[in-house]
C-alpha cells in the first residue's frame, strides 16, 4: 500500500476504511498473535491480468503479477499495512492469498469474481451463539418437552410458530421481562446492579448488543443456570404483551400516542414485569387464562401511567430519543416508580383492615 495506495483495490467494491471496528482487531492480532493470524483470518483474493512465477523452490517463490488488484480483503491488507507503521511484524505472521489469472481484457470474469467473493451471506453477531454450549443445553431441554428452540439461523427458524422460538426472540424477552427496574437511588447504593432499564434501552438503541457474546449483556441474559421453562414462559409472555401494545398502537388516532406505543414498548414491558412477578415466575410453559387477564390489565394500566409521565418529555425530545437513551429513560423510570409507590400507599390506606 505504501507504493501503490488505493490502486491495489481498483477492482474492489471499497477501499480500506481505516482503523475502525474489525480492522482494529486485525491489527492487534497480526502484532500480538502473529502465529495465529493464518488461522484466524480469511485471507485475501487478488486477480491479475497475468501471473508469472519466477525461479524459486516449493518453499519460497516470487510471482510477477501484471495489473494486480485485491478484490476481497481490502480491510485485511489495509490493517496489516497500518500495523507495520508501528513497527516490524513478526515473520510468524502468515496469510492465505488466492491469486487468480484472468487474462487480458477479461473484465467480465473479473467482475464476477469480485461480486461472488464479496456477496456472501453476512455473519452476524447472533450467529456466534452457536459456539456457546449453554445454547445447546437449552435446546435439548426444550426439545424434551416438544418445544423447538432455534439458536442457529435457518429457513425453519424464520417461520413463526407457537411451539418454537429463536435466540433473538428469547434475548429480547429476557431483556424486557427478566430483570428488575431499579431507581437511581438503588443504582447508587449498590455497585454495578443489574437494571431492566439498561437492557431495554440497549434493545431499543442497538438490539444486536443483546447477543454479542463478548459484550456485557449476553452473559447476564443467558447465565448457566437459566432454565428452558423460564425462557419459554417469558417468550410467551413477551408475545402476548407485544400483541396488546401493537394492537393499541394501530388503534390510536393521535400521532404522539402511536409513537409512544411504538417506541416505548420495551420499557412498558419492563414495568409490567415488575408488577407481575406472580405471573412470570410460575414454572409453567403456558400462560393460563387468568395469567393473560392479569397481564392484559397491568399492561393497559402501566402504559397509561408511563404515558402520563413521559408526555412532558416528548414535546422536546420525541419518543424514539427518550426510549433510546439512559439519560431520558432512567429519570422517566424514577418518576414511574415514584407514582407506583404512591398508588400502592394510597391503596393500603383505603383498604379495609383484615378481619373487618
């Protein structure tokens, strides 16, 4: 790259994007773990009009390439070059390079190679959950009860069924219903407590963080002791509450209320869970009729309480912004917790004494 710059990527779909994201990881690996680099990197594909091997041996040979262009691996090449700027790289760092001779004027085959090598299925963060043995344990546990749990992407997983659910759906259900909403005072008293607000804001702002195995959330969502019964029950509760909120959104005529039910859905669920431990903690897969009645009533009540608390904020910020950051969501949660405490205190005063 020092000699030819972006000319090396003439046939590529993009140039080197700089030391960002995965490129930083490539630089770190090639410098700190050079002997592993060959096995951890996918390598580079390059095309050339002609390839001429020079004299050499099977162990080492020099190739002459005319009009060479890297068609896949621009980020790897750029990251390696960036790593060299900080000092020499160990000779133990090796890389697989595929060289393809396309001939003179063979633009069509060159384009096909570029397109094919860069147009493969994208590997998402959630796909790496297949490496977590805890996910296979959950699958086997649920399969024994007739429930299919998909933690590997597949065509079957895309079909919505009552007796099946995916890792993505499980992660969102656990994030929304599996943790306690904590006030700012609780967060200050206890070091690094787990709060539902952190999870629902993350789910709203950047849902992929829920299933990043190296992230701070995944291990809390899927601990080793998590049971298949709990996951399934929370998924079914999530689906039930989500239908209520989606139907409410569609029925609203006022734009601000539609946006509230669209963007505030996860936070509403967190508060429904706070008031519904009696329903969610049952060791049963199915939601009984009385469970659904309680969840429905509490969802409607909590929704209106949160809406009343959030209405003054939305005039300045908008609901998408409010529910997508902790700066707004945590104070809103504090307000709602205070209102719930006042409601409970009022009901206790009004309730007739026992035995009367």
